[in-house]
C-alpha cells in the first residue's frame, strides 16, 4: 500500500481525534461502572453470607491481597484510559 492510498481511506469513526477521545472516555467510564456494580453485588453477597455464618467473612475478603490487587488493576486500567 502506498501512503496516498492509506490517506484516501475514510476515518474509522469519521471524526478523527475527537471521536477517538469520546470512544476512549465511553469505554473507560463503562469499565468503571461495571467494576462498581460487580463490587457492590459481591459485597451484598458477602453481607448475606456473614449474616448466616460469621462477620469474619467480610473482613477476610477485604484483607485478601488477591481481591485488592484485582480491583486495583481493573480500576487503574480504566482510569488510565480516561483522556486528560
């Protein structure tokens, strides 16, 4: 392919940098929303579990390094996609 033929192709989203920024913002905000919903549902399930068993279930879940790491990586990647 020659550079001239590449320039003659239409833009993927038809709006250039502004469209790409809008797409990235939408993707990042949807990832943060999904993380919030998943985390909320998990905490509701844990609170129902702790009412039947023991309150240490929530403490053990929140102290677990793997759970902290997964949530931090997910939210960090979503935050990284938000344009300045």
